[in-house]
C-alpha cells in the first residue's frame, strides 16, 4: 500500500528553507587584508567568517611567491575566526587558500592573494 502523501513533503521543504536562511560561512575579512600590501612577511594569517566554523574540517594553506608552502599546517579555529602561523617566506605575492566547514554542515572554500615587500 502506498503511504506517501503530499503532506509528507512539507516538513522536508521547511527544513531546506531554514537551511538556506542561515547563510554559509563566507569570508568576511582577513589579516593581512585581501589584495593588500604589507611591508614585512606576516607571522600569521587570520580569517574571519560570517558563521561559526567546525575546527576539524577547516584549513588554511599559504604559499609564497616561489610557490612554497609557508604555513605551519596547524590551523587554529575560534568561533568565526581561523588562523595559521607562517614561516618566513620572503617578499612577493602570497596565495591564501581556505576551506571551511561551518556549523550548519556546509563546506565553502576560496582563495585570495596579498603582497609582501616595498
Ligand atoms: Cu550554509
């Protein structure tokens, strides 16, 4: 016997509607700032997001102008904030790649650059 009815679908639709209402974790701002120039190689990169992050699945990767990884690989998450310590990497264009899992279980990622030097 078929048990499906149109009314069974409504709770599911409400669930999706609620999920969409809370936006995913998007990059709000960063230090060093996105696209900006800093005089000295920064000791760390910090990103702020629009939603709280799940520490276990949120990472930052940073490479220097030569394409070498300069992050220590140990990303720290505190609420909506995520940081990683950097090794000295010289001047030039740094690439920051991030991937985060927000508490609403959605994954987002992105990347940006900043400049180091005069
Ligand atoms: Cu989301």
